[in-house]
C-alpha cells in the first residue's frame, strides 16, 4: 500500500493540548458529536449535541525556526441548529450536529455544511477587519439626523476595526428526509453533495435548496420485509460519478451514477465472507458498518465495524486486503455490551494524509493507530492525567484475565462510558484530533 511516511512514524504521539471542561462537569449538550479538519488543516470544526459548531484555527509559525505549532485556538462559535418539533409525527427533532463537511476554499471566506437529523445547512465563515463610516442620513451611532437633510455631502469610507468573525447561514436544505440523516459528503466537483438517511440517499445541488434527486432507495414496499439500513455514505475523492454506501449487514456498495439515474443497482459490492462456525446471536449486530472512508488517492477505502477495521482495494471485492482487530478482547463481553446498548455504538475511522496509517476509537478513552506498511499498531489513551505539554503518550495494553502485568489494564476495569467515537487526522501534517465526551484532545507526532 502506498505511503511516503516512514514506517512507525505514526505510532509515536505527543500531547499538544486539550479543549473542554473537566469530566465531572460534563453536560449532555456539550458532548462532541463530530470532528472535521478542513482541506488544508488550518481549521478544525467540532459539532456538539447542543447544536453548536466551534471552529478552531491553527496557531501560526513559532520561534525563529518558523516551525508550525500544532495548537489550535477558538476561531468562531455559532449556533447551527435549534431543537424543533414535527407536529405531524409528534416527534422532537434534536439539535445535535451529526456531521460537518468543509467545502473547498475559493476565496477568503470558508464554507461548511452541517446537519442534524433532518436539515442540512450551508454556512459562510468570514472575517471583517474594516467598517464603513461617514453617512449622510445617520450619525456614527446609527441614529437618523434630525430633518433628514444633512448640511453637507459626506463620502462614506472604510476604516480599520477589531477583527470580527462572522458565521452566516447561506442555504438551508430541508424537508427531504423521512428518517435520520447519518451522512453528508461533498462531491469532488464542488457543485453537488449527497445526504443519506437509513433508507435513502439524496443528491443536492449546492445552489438549489427546494429540491433534491433521490439516487438510492432501499425502502421495501412492506416495511416488515426490511432487512438492512444504510449506515454511511461517501463520495469518491476524485471521481465525481462514484460513491459508496455501507449497510447494517456489513456490505459496502459502490455505485456509478453514469450507469443509471437511480443507483439501486450497485456497480460493485464488497462483502467479507462469514465463517459459519463463528456465527452467534451478536454476529449481525457487530458486522454492521458504522463508517466508511476513501483513501486520499481513491484506490482504497476503510470500513469500521464493531470489533475491527478493514482496508479494501476497490479492484478486489471478495475480501479486504487488510483487517485490523480494534478490541478483540471485547468478544467475551458482548452480552453485557448488548445489555447496556454499547454494542450499538458507532465508531468512526480516518486515514492519515499519506494513506499509510489509519485511526479509530475504542472504550476507556482508548484510540488505535495502525501502520499499513509495517502492520504495527499502538493503543493510546486520551486523558487529562497525561496532559503535560509535549508528554509522549504511553502505549496501553489490555489483559484478558489471568496474571496482569504492571502496565496492563484489565478488561474488567474498562469504562464503557468513556468512549472515543469521533476522530480526525490532519490532511497534511502529523496532527490528530480526538473527541472524548466533551473534551477535544490534539496530539502530534513531531519530535
């Protein structure tokens, strides 16, 4: 697998910073629900259960060496979605941000898409450093002049002002989904994007808000015959006519929009053969794919199910080219995980900038990094106890019973309430962002 990074470079990480409140102060609206770098990695956006979007900006070069800092500071915060009520269905619509996707930057402003369960919004984030002053009909405070007849003509002009970051909604894409939106993905043509819910995928033009085109519909005529739902969808990073979507049955379907307007018939299907001897009551639940991501080259994709992460070659449908176990030790805990609903947790995954390493989350605030070249991996923990500046993260190991070594963690002592579902990797540098409940951790791999 291609990758210019030296093998093992992505397995050593240092603490950079943490944003958020202490764990004992966490409130439900503050829990981070999505994390996303923009295309050059200068901005990092998070969405939370309270419907807020917080954008962080990377610090500029530091010291005489000119090396870039890996720290991010708050750039803009705005309320993206508000709670709503569907009176026809008597359902509350949460304000929680499910996904954020950045558009390619074309001018000084930045644009991003954010979505809750039902509505996608396009936001413009821009800077204002100048203000217009000198008006004929009103004074500097905005009050109208008495009599509305100025004695002399004033030519308005711009003057410098304190930098102001403005976030304004440009488009609202609503009323197109019956079920909860789980994915949005911007096309490589920067003109269209797709939004996916449990049973349908819609194609939108970024300039048209009042209609979308349904390109996938797996809803059966009789809902009693429903056997699977759509769990994630993503556009190919280079081919604007290609996209994939995953299902709760563990399959990934690749569709080509050149073949037909309605892509119910896939061009390729990627499915790992099941071992009949290992089948159990939980087999279908743990095989459900929670996330799918194309590599930056577009040649490979990764899929995350409950216990593992697979690397697929788009030219080979029969089986993944690599399979990494994320938390194999949980196989013995599936009954209790089913009882506390943790077995339905949806973990995300991501590539590094050179497609040579992948990352995904686990429980106990652990996250895993896998080197695709050396096949080595490391388990790390996002914790405030290890938040000393430039402290190297220590590798963690989980024991499954018997004698436990001093530096190992017992599988019975894992905290399933502390989980890392959302991760993001800087598209160019060795910087990762990890969301742990209401805290955003940033680590880097630069010595």
